[in-house]
């Protein structure tokens, strides 16, 4: 005759099964979380790689002159706060219309967050616009106004390089709204101020600082250096899970452009 389970044995069995189910459930959640984390970071890394490589390629192949250094960074300024999130590159598809400058708008490539959706980093062009760009005063109108118009113009062509930008709320000194976390920084050697002083006759040619001493008696090789930072969220779900953007992953890049300045 077979003996059945007692009540105590049945309760012990059920408790062990519940514990096993809890362990397996926790393990499944951990595996799912780890998978989403890994996939999200892989996606962000891929987006950053494509965007940074595309920007780098266009910067290193840009056209430059004494008055237009190939690329310029446009900043919003609010007191001591700067938002250098717009990059303007002089990149004609063939020979430039004006080799000494100014560039035409149709020869420009603009990189900036989408004003209508700051999660998106856009590559903006306007192939049919033959207006000349004003001198490279990147924070002064009408240069600034022309670039801002390109960002919102219906006739501009816009390519989304990523839609995973971290978004932060800015409300400082009149600069308000949600902004995509992008940063561009430009450095020129010789600097724009030093070159202007030389052209004005207040600084001697021999006093200009050339990178690696690449300045001769009749010309010098100028370096235009760009540093870039993108802060990307690891996947679409991270925006709801982390509205403050603490999970954002920073990605960095740089590019250099060398061109000759005549004495």
C-alpha cells in the first residue's frame, strides 16, 4: 500500500517550488535587463560611430581660406553659459564657387539638434540656395540668422544621424527649452585673433604661432582642430526610465583640417 504526502510535506514541497519559481523569475528579469542594457548601449555606440565618422570625413575634406577656416561653431550664449551645439562646414561637392570665400549656402553642411525634436541630430544642406555666406562671425547676425533659418526651412534637406540624443531642459538668461546634448569646440593655430592682427599690420609674420613650426618665409600651414561630444541615451526605453538623462553615454571625437595661409 502506497502512502500519500502528508500536509506538512505538501506545504514544504509547495514552498520549495515557490522559491524555485521566484529564483527563476528573478534570473529571467536580470537576463532581460542585461540584454536590454547591452542592446541599448550597442545601438547608441553604433549611432555615435556613424555620426562622428560622417562629421569627421566632411571636416577633413572641407574647403578653407584666410577668411573662412573650413568650419565654424555657432553658439547660443546666456551669461557665462555656452551652448556650442551647431557646426557649419564648408564642403562643396566639387570646386568651390569662390575659392577665397565667401562660401555659398549650397556648399554648406550644418550639424545641429533638430529644433522641433531635440533628440535628433541633423545633417542639413540646401543644394538650391546660391546666396553667399557672410564673414565667419559665428555668433553675429546675419550669419547667425542665416544658419538658424536653414535649420527650420522647409526647403532644406535634413538627414537624421541619430534620434538618441540626451535631452536637457535649459532655462538660463533667455535661452529656454529642451536642448539636445551636443558639443562642438574649434581651435585655430594661428588663432583667428592673431591672424586678424597680422592682416591689420599690428602683428609680425614671425610672431604667428604655427603648429609644429610649419610656417615658412612666404606661407604657413594652419591647423583647424575640432573636438566633438555626443551624449546618447541607450535606447528608446531609457527616455521614460531616466527622464534626467543620468544613463546617457558620452561619445567623443576629433577632426583636423590643414590648409595654407599666404604671407
